[in-house]
């Protein structure tokens, strides 16, 4: 059994000496409970998702968000977003719970690829693209880092998550033959009383008030996370079919034959479809873009 300090040191240094990772990223969410989690974590906006400052709209086909410029919403979509979009209505006709699986390839420090049903996001470390197999939006170079890779980015760099929690003494565990440290945790006192601002990005990707987490004992990355609220499970994130430090191909580019459009092109088309003259909007100014979208909405 390790100590809390030893686990913190391991997780703070995650992903350690990891060079490449290939895995299946599976997510499950209870959408109603997730909405309640987000409501509690954002007391300034009751009934709205954490961090939403305006009406959030997805770019058609691009998967990007208009509030993206000041990092209000992570990209690619969070585990909750992907699971919701990939929901199998035959399995759950009422849409109460959703599940999705993506294939993830990472070559550290900043090359990554996430492919799910009807969605992909990829970065070559300098540029990043998000969209589908036939149409992708090229995003600003500042969005190329692994920290912007949604759930997989948080799993690889979970230090902030653990430091936001009061957690139990680590216990030895095992996932798919990988030695792990298992802990249970809840919000630190500052988070419960609202004296510290919530880390909204973490809350979007690893959702819950109470947490159960399995950290890889060698690299410190999250291999499994289970979130709950008032004892009710609300989300699960799991990395399976793990392949560590094996060579990966040159997969970090848009799919062959895919149409690549700039963010500006997609914004211009969308504004025009809303009856707004895009030439009257500075597309590099987040405030102007939001104001135009509000008027168009």
C-alpha cells in the first residue's frame, strides 16, 4: 500500500516516461445525473452546464464550439458529448444513459488521434483538426496540445484532478494486467464551500461529485474513473486494450480525401445561413462572434 504523498508525486509527474499509447476509450454517462453534477459545480448558473456563458452551438461537421477561443469548452467534445452523440436509441429509447467507444493513439508530447462513431479529432503537434472522415475543420495552432484532446488529455495529465480531491489511502489493484493504485475521493473543502473556483475542464471530462479512480502504477495516468452523485453512478471512463510504448504509424493528419476547411470558412458559412453578414463580424474576436450568434439565434 502506498501513501497519499507517493501517489500525488506519481500523478503530478504523469505520464512520466510514456512515449506512445494506443487504447480504446469507453465512456458511459447518465445524462440526467450529469446535468445535476454540473448544476452543483457551477452555482453561478443554476440549471446550465458548467462554464457555459452563452448559448453553445456546434459547428456543423466541425465539432468545434464558438466559445472555443477562450477555452470555455474543451475540444474535441468531452466524453459526455461523444457518448450523447453516439447513443444507441435501440438500447435506450428514452436517452437516459449513453455509451460510446473511441480509438485513441497518442505519441507524446503532442501528437494524438481520437476516432469515434461519426467523429474524429487529430493533431500533428502543430495543427489540429476536428470533424468527420469527409470534412474536418483546421483549428488554431494553440489548440494542438494534448491538453486540448478532451478526455484522453485529462487521463494522461490527471494531477489537477487529484489535487482537487480529498482522497483515501491508495490501494493496490490491477486492470488488464497493469498494476494500479486505486483511490476514492470527494471535493476538497474549498470546492464544497465555493471558496475556490471549480476546474471546469476536469468537471466536463471526468464527471462526478464522488470519484473512484484507478491510476497506472508506472505512468500515473488514469486507466479507469467512476463518478457518482449522492451515491448514484453518473459516469464511467475506461481505457482498455492498452498498448504502451509500441511504434505507431503516421496517423496524425486528416483522413485522405477529407475536405479541410478553416475555422473562418465554417464560421462565415454558418453566420450567412443565420442571415448575418459575416463581413460585419471580426471572426477573431470572441465577443463579436458570440454577439452575432445571439442576435442570429
